[in-house]
C-alpha cells in the first residue's frame, strides 16, 4: 500500500515509519521539520519526504496514495496553551483540510492520531469509546473537533478511523522528554531523583510508541468495515496507572533513584482510566509493552546514548525547542519557517 505519513519526523512518526515499511508498505513522509534535528544517537533513515507545512498542503501532495496516517500536530497541552489559535489552525483546520484533499484525491483510508485525553476528567470508572468527551485543553478540544468534522466526510469511498492513543512512552530516536514516563526516567537518570510535580493521584493510561505503530499498521489492512468512522482506544488496561504508581516503577528501573512527590504544581484535573477492549475485540489488537519494561528500556537507552541535561530540557522538550527556533529566527510567530531573503 502507498502510505503518506504526516508528522513522520516526530517522536511517534520516527518509530511508525520503519514499522509500516517492515509490514511491506511504501511510505512517504510529510513534515515541517520542527524536530527533524532533535535526535538522540544515530539519525534514522529518512523515507522520501515532502518538506511542507500542513497548512500549505495542496491536492498534488495527496495524489496516488492509498492511505494517509495523520500524525502531524502541535502535540501537547503546553503548546496548545501557549498559542491556542495556532493549535486550532494546525491541529483542527489544517487537519480537516488534509482529510478533504485526501478524499478528493481518492485516498481510501485516513488514520487519525487522536488521544485518550479527549475524555478529560473522567474519574475512576473505565471509559469506553462511547463515553462523553470532555476535553479540558485546546489541544484535546482540537482533537475532538477533527474527529467530528472528518467523520462527516466519510462515505463508501473514504474511510476515516480515529485512534485515541493513550499517552505514549518508550524510546524513539526523536525523543520526547515531555511525556510522563520518558520525563520521569530521564530526570532520574540525570539527577538521581524521581520528581513528581503534581500530587501523583491522576490516572494516566500509557502505551508504548511501538504498540501505537502496530495499531496503525493493523488499521491499514483491517477490513474497511472494521475501521470506517470508528474510534478506538489504543493501549492496555494493565497500563492504567496513577502518576504516583508510574513514579514507583521508575524508582525500580533507575539504580539508586529516590522518590519525591512535591505537589508543587497543584491538582491536575486531567484524569481518566480507559477500557481498551473494543480494539482487542474488533481489530485483534493487544498492546505488548508494560510500564516496568518501558522504564528499563528508557534507562538503558538514555545511558547508552549519553543523554545530557541540556538536550533533555531543551531539544527534547517540544515547547522549549519551538521557542528556541523562534528566538533563532527560524520560525515566525505562527510557527512558519522564515524564508531567507524574503
Ligand atoms: N506522544 C503521545 O503521547 C501522543 C498520545 C496521543 C496522541 N498523540 C498524537 O500523535 C501525533 C504524534 O505525536 P508525537 O508525540 O509524535 O508528537 P511530535 O511533536 O513528536 O511530532 C509531531 C510532528 O508533527 C510535525 N508538525 C507539527 N506541526 C506541523 C505543521 N504545521 N506542518 C507539518 N508538520 C507539522 C512536527 O514537525 C513533528 O514532526 C500527534 O497528533 C499527537 O497529538 C501523541
């Protein structure tokens, strides 16, 4: 299958591309390259690449593809809070436009990277895909809007599917240090302390980046009836843990690390426990990675690849990296590349 992967130079995309290639797909990437140089260790092999801002995608970019895997986005809550309008422009408007262009170009499958954070403050009960969506941030809200607007485009020739991923963890050469397990392990490796800034009580379902990649691979080949206009939670119930439980797993994985739950950032209202049985039943998808195994993997890779404090707090933290590209004059206020000599 010919597959266009947007956001392929991000944390998940860098793990997804080789997974899809191993499954026999012919992959092209599309990315604005915000984090292309932010690599820990050896640079990954690049697929054929369209260096294009999502907001500037044109019909000809979509021609000839059987499927689009749409990952490109401002990918977390702090980015959304920093610039809500840009988050809506990229994550919502440009995504819906991409889906329309894909449909017009005859692309059959549109796989969208949504998030379990659409459930917002869901309490202690396990939430299924039918639960009310209560997004608490512009980031999560933008994901809900895309699901609604892209679902409205579905017809017999265009099958969108919404993969509501749990929070990712695990090693990717284009590391993200701003997601909970990656962050706690990195901080512990660098300082000897596992430091939780919240009170540790919120529920956070987690899933390994490689498991997310496999879920997308499954949706590329699943019968169209099993994916058309469906939403699937992607993760596993055994990785529904509180932040405090996650922190204890990190203490076990990082030799000599001590635990501090400071509570200095106050209560975090984003809390949800998720039911993943629908993907298991309908797609036969089962996430494989446990949190202790992921924490051990991260500890090993950080040490082997020489993670530094500077890289951890700057290059591998999405908000800090975007700010630094703006300060260097590479990106303008709207996160567009500044053309030299323009
Ligand atoms: N990582 C997680 O925990 C997680 C969980 C649930 C859902 N998701 C979703 O999965 C997707 C990928 O997440 P990630 O962790 O790899 O994020 P990431 O920030 O590492 O990657 C996002 C990629 O999108 C690209 N991008 C952003 N704006 C763009 C634009 N205007 N034009 C072209 N490219 C643009 C970036 O350059 C980057 O390569 C996102 O949509 C995210 O919301 C991620």
